[in-house]
């Protein structure tokens, strides 16, 4: 009888030990399942952040191009203000004694009529900056809007030459304001920024137009010389010769030209001739604007 009890005791102990072993195996399996769940959640989080090493070569290249483009744009937008317009003789002058004085400024009026876009491409090819003074009556179609955008996107400054090219001395102040401000509004609508330079048709400024230009934060400028509207210079060779060899060519020359076929054809020769005489060309963005604290 005692032997039966002993064997029963051994049997019970054996069952207890077997159950404990099974529980231990189960507890060892659960941590592995939990780790799998954690890995899955981590992958989902990683998908949201997309590390750089997971990008394809093309994606990394495009990302690099975007960075380079942004850096380039920042460099292009940073131009030191180092010149000013002399309101007495309309020359471009260095602000400090250390500035280069043997310079010229190129300006093109009556744009974009027929040849301004091509003139802009010629100047871009020659690496020469310029101001294109525009009239509103040349900006009344979508095609002309695209012309202006193209000139601006090539890097050229856009100036205000009034909406309809009137002699400002012949119209009342209300019309003068309309001529200047309505054109600024239209230019801003097309290219996203307002002109910073103003040139009155025929150089005919009034006290009112000067005040309106200042209100609109525009630098007023006329010119030191120009010839392409005179009959004897409506020929590319004659025009190029006089523009380079005139007695009025001096340091800070402010050259007036127009959107004309003969001017377009003379443009490269004019630029080359001025460079051969030692002149460099002023970037309009380097000219002191209204309100610039220099």
C-alpha cells in the first residue's frame, strides 16, 4: 500500500515538472513574436521618412540638381549696389572711389515691339546686361506677355517707359499718374515684379512725373547719347560707328537705343567696339535704387 502511494507521488511530481517545462517553452516563443511586431511598425515609420540611401540614383540626382539650382539662384540675386545715376548729367557713377569708372550702361526703349526678344538673346550671348524700357501698348496680347517674360527670364531688367508713350508735359497730372502706375501694374501682373527704373518719352519729365516715379520707387534716368531714331543712322553700319566713336562717349555713358531692326543688327558691333575701347557694362541691379541705404 505504501509503495502505491510512493509511485502516485512520483507520478504527480512528474506531471508538475512536465507542465512547467511547457510553460517555459511558450514564454521563450512570445518575445520573438513581439520583436516581429516591433520590426513591422518600424518599417512603416521608415516608409514615411524615406532615408536618402533608399532613393534611386535618378532621385538623388534630381535632389542634388534642386539644391544646386537654389544655390545658383541665390548667387544670381546677390549683386552689390555700387553705382548711382547722376541726376544732373545722367551718367552712371561709382558710389565709392574704388569703383570702376570706365563703364557704360545699355538701355533699349520701346520694347517689346518687334525685335526686343532677339536683341535680348544677342546681349545674353555677349554676356552684356541691359535695361529694356517697355510701353504698355506693346503688352496687350498674350504673345507680347510671353515676349516680356522671355526677356525678363533671360536676366534683363525691365523699366517703365509709360503706357502710351505721350509727352508728359502735354497731359495733366492725373493722366501722368495713369501712364506710370498702370504700366507698373501690368508689368507686375506679367513678370511678378514692378519696374525699378523710369524713363520719360522724349526725356520730357515734369515735377509731377518725378514725384510719381519716386512714389513708385523708380529711379529716373534719361541718357547721355543715342542716335538710332535719326534718319542718317537708320543703317546698322552707320549706327555702330557713331555709337562707338561719338565724342559723347565718356565714363559712365548711358546709351539710348530702341527696338529697331537696324539697332538689332548693329548691337554686336557696338558691344565689341566699346569693349575694345576698354569699357565694361554695368549690371542695372548694381545701380542704387530709391530707398537703398548705401
